[in-house]
C-alpha cells in the first residue's frame, strides 16, 4: 500500500543527517540547461520531485547519472522540443524550466503546470515578465508557447514576491542581452543557492538575499561542481517531530542560519534549541507554549512550508493559538485529517484557530507534501496506531522518512 503505519507514543533520540534542499536542487537542475558540458551537483536529495526533474532533463536529451547524493548532468545532447506533456502537469517545478529553455533555445511550448490542493498556483507573473524581456507568448486553454530570438534585459517590478517567478526570471536573464532588475525579488535561501551556482558558472548577479536582484547578461556559462545546502524545511520538520513526540535529537547539517523564524517559534512553544557549528540540537515537547500566533510570510518570515507541521505542535501544546496563512489561499487541507485524530481546529478564512489537547490514532489521508509530513508528526505523538495514506506525496520531498524516523526510535513501517 502507498501508506505508513505509525505506532504512536515513542519519543525520539539520536542523530539524523539533514538531506540537501529540494527547493534549491530543482532550480539548479534547471539551470544546468544553460551550461554546455557536465555539471556536478553534490548533496542532491534522492526524492521523487528530483527524480521527476531528472526525467524531464533526460527527455530534453541531457544525460544524468547519480552516485549517492552526487548528480552529474551532461547537457551536450540537449535538444529543445516540446516537453512530454505527461510530465509537466505532474509537478509545478517543471515551470522552472521555462526561463532556462527560452533563454537557451528561443522557444518553448508547455502545458500550464496546474494547481494543487494548496492553491491555484497561477503563473501570470512569470509570463508578464518574460513578455517584458521580449518573449512573444501565445496562451491557450491548456498551456502557452513562448518565443524570443534573444531575451533582452528589462526592469521587472513584480506586484508581490514570488519564489518561482524570481527563479525563472534569473534563469531567463543570465544569458539575456543587457541588464535585468528584479524587484521585489524573493530572498529565500534557495534563491541564494541558485545565484551562487550561477555565479560560479560565470553569471553576473548582484543582490542575492536582498529584495533587489541586478543581473548583467553574459555570452556563456561554464560547467561547475556545486554542493546544495541542507534543506531548512526538512530540518524544521524533524524539529517539529521532536517537539511533538518528545525526546532529544541532533539534526546534523541543519542550516540554522536560515531557520531563525522557525527556531524562535519552536522555543516559544517550549522546545529547547542549541545551535551547534555542524547542526541543531533539539529537546523537549511542545508544552506551556507562549506562542499563540504564527503568521506565514516570505523569507525571512515564518515559512508557509512549516505551517502544517507547526499546527500539530500547537495542537499538542497546552494552549490555544492561531495560524495565519498569508502565502497560499488553501493551505489548511490537513485540518480535517488532524481533527479525525482528535485535534480541536477550526478554520475561518486564512486563519486556523487551534485548541490544545491530546491526539489519538486514526486512518488519515495525505493530500499534499507538507500536510502529509504533518500527519506523520501527529501520528508519532498520538495515542495508539495511525495509518497515513498517499505516502507518495511525502516521498516528493522527504528521503525515506520511515527509515530516518525509525533510526531515531520511532515505531513505524511501510504499509
Ligand atoms: C515555492 O513555490 C516553493 N516550491 C514552495 O514549496 C513554497 O511554499 C513557495 O515557494 C513559497 O515559499 C518550490 O520551490 C519548488 P510562489 P512557488 O511563486 O514558487 C502566487 C514545498 O512544499 N503567484 O512564491 O510556486 C502563488 O499562487 C513547496 O516544498 C501568483 O499569483 O511559490 C502563491 O499564492 C510548496 N502568480 C504566492 O504567489 C504567479 O505568477 C507565492 O507563490 C506566481 C505566484
């Protein structure tokens, strides 16, 4: 079955190594299309979203090979043609190829990446900005075709911050003719990693990590070897698991400098946190919480990807609180499943009002990646046995979550 059976009530103990960042790896894999030759990407997580991106690149003629967490991408066989439509709809991150393909080949036809349960996931910011860079874009019911002999630099003022649009526009701008300004640009660490990778390859990018990126187009980029940073959302997920199940764990390689808002919230919920040079030590349960409001925001605010896991910690703490989701319009789908486990949560608009209280085991359904991870965390802390179905959603972003949690003392198995 595509599920996980979890016997709740065991606390966690031990060390786990935090995998490489999914949301840095995906745009960096897309960026290899801009580079002729072989790039080597270290610490690239072996998760289904990355495997899917690897298939997309192979469908474009690239040759990829994996040795542990090292992925080599040889683009010498790359030839632009319509991407297999059965690939694009499955994963939103395929949209990230649009900027790179347009920059490299001058043409792309792509189906709309499609929404998902957390929101409609429109791409209007991407298309409007690519038009300003000289692309002619025809839209249809199911998708779009874009053409540009050579993209030209432009001043791009976005109406609000978009991680994906920032990434796509960086990839469109690094080989464009002239200077591109992106403002406001997303400041997420994954944007910084993408810019670092591209600068190593010869791109001219200023302002990474600030809200304003200035990119001077260059003629060519060269192959590089780059190590992807650890995944701050996976680290935050295991932090939450320890807060909820109790115990004491060390998260090796956790990128603590990129987790400030998450760590502050965890401490206000009663966790004890010690930042070490090579990771993060976490102990204690969510209890006597003084954190009664969590508001999601763009980086460096509290990450929307941490909202569902922290909802579980809030539900288990001794105190009622509320969670405001300000990034996606429908990111409370996990609430109904948590309520089946005894959680006391009501949703009004973009606010979830979370009561305190114990959870009990139940059969629950993952409906997307981070909500699925939240259900696993809830089951670890619940009294009794749970089954979390639709495990494939969780496998999109977490490397072998069952083995990792079992190694930390949790009692769970594939079902
Ligand atoms: C990225 O999604 C991440 N995905 C998401 O992580 C993350 O939650 C999100 O950024 C916010 O941090 C990857 O990096 C692969 P956005 P993205 O564009 O790029 C609206 C996970 O769990 N918008 O910053 O799609 C959009 O609908 C995933 O790992 C438009 O309206 O996020 C959303 O409401 C989930 N028009 C808001 O902006 C556009 O053209 C922010 O979206 C683009 C976006």
